C-alpha cells in the first residue's frame, strides 16, 4: 500500500537481573562470663525483697498525693536534715552509718556522667539502665539548672552497674577512677553488706564544699524496679542530698521504702539545694532561714 512503510522493531533490551544481596546473620553476641553461685543467690534474694515491698504497698512511684501533705516548715526541716547532715562517718577503715551535722555541698561545675557495666551484666539490662539513667539525668538537670550530660570524655560522675563478681574485681578500676581513694571509701564499695542495696560517694578536692567527683554503685542483681529506685536515690544523693530522714515524706530519702522513685517533695529539695541564694559551705544555721523562704515560695505561701 502506498504510503506504508515497514517499521523495524527493536526488541527491548534484556532487563538487568536483580542484584542479589545476601543478608548475613548478625554476629552472635559473645557469651557472658558465668555468674557465681553467690551472685545468683543475690538475684533470688533481691527479687524476693522487691516482691515483699510491693506486696506491702511500698516502692510507690506516684510522687506523693493527698495522703502525704507537707508544709513549708516540714519541707525546710527535711531539707536541713537531708542536705546539711552526712549519713556516714569514717571510723578507721570503715564508713559507719551515723548522721552528723555538716555544711551545704553541691556541684558548681558541669557533670559529665559515664555509665559502666560489669562483664556479667546482659545487654538487655544494659540498654534498659542506660536509657533510665539518661532520662533521669535530664530530669535532674532541669530541676537543678546543672549541665548534666552522658559522655566518656573526662567523666567526673561514674555510675557502675556491677554484679557481685564484677564488683569483687573492681578495686583497680576504683583506684583509677578516684586516685588516692581512702581505705574506708574503697572498703564501702568492695564489701557492702547485703542490705546495702546501692551507694554513692561524692568527693571534693582539698575538703572544698563543692563536689568534683562521684562514684555510684548499683547492684546488677536487682530486679528492674529495685534497680531503678537505686538509680533515682543515688544519683540525687550524689548531687548533695546526702542524708536520709525518717520524717521526710513523701520522699525517697527515707529508709522506710514507702517511695521508690523521686517525689514532688524531693524535686523541691533539689530546687532548694541549687537555688543561688544558698552557697556551698553554708552551715545549717546560715542556710535555715534562706531555705525557709525558698520553701514558702515553692509551696505558694502554705505553712
């Protein structure tokens, strides 16, 4: 037919075969060192302890409520008792529980917090604790106005999560973290009694009232809630709320274990401690009237 032409058709090029990717299985985690019978027995003990506390309605995490009222007078009294007293005294090579009048101490420099885990602490627990410490550190920074960040660069606030076997092998590390650590402080870390659930020791240079270093011990054998309670109490104590008081309520700074997590009352204690109207080195007599004014402001004039 006139006007028609043959159109040569060029076949489509062969499609490129899909690139084959081979997914390699993840590297298996290195097996953890086996825990000793002593460490396993502690895990059983602390799980039973947590269960017992919870069955009694203790370890509360609600921050306090209508059943735990307090006034500015009570808040001031609790502040003086918790921030202006030491919980322990040195007796020879040991730290002995004995509330002793002290001076106001706190951090005046940024806190660089590092978290270390013992070799026998499983990865899932490390991830959980790392997240808890990071979240809580940010909360403490908001309450105090301090710069608190997690870093491995020249840390000055060390949080050690150790099982029994890790802790018994930690002496060299403690001496590295705190050069010149006293025998009493070293012994407190190396040989804590079973009822010492966790502890913190804060250090200052040359007896100054401003802290320069702190080391926290969290027992890795604790179940999750008990471990979180230790994180809440010891990190806050390491900021300068060094003592406990049986009259403080609602508070984690009370050995009755009614509250397991930082309360609204405790948040106010931290705000008071880092209020610029108070200064490191103040005595209880110097701090008390200022603390009373701050407490009244925080509670909106209640008394």
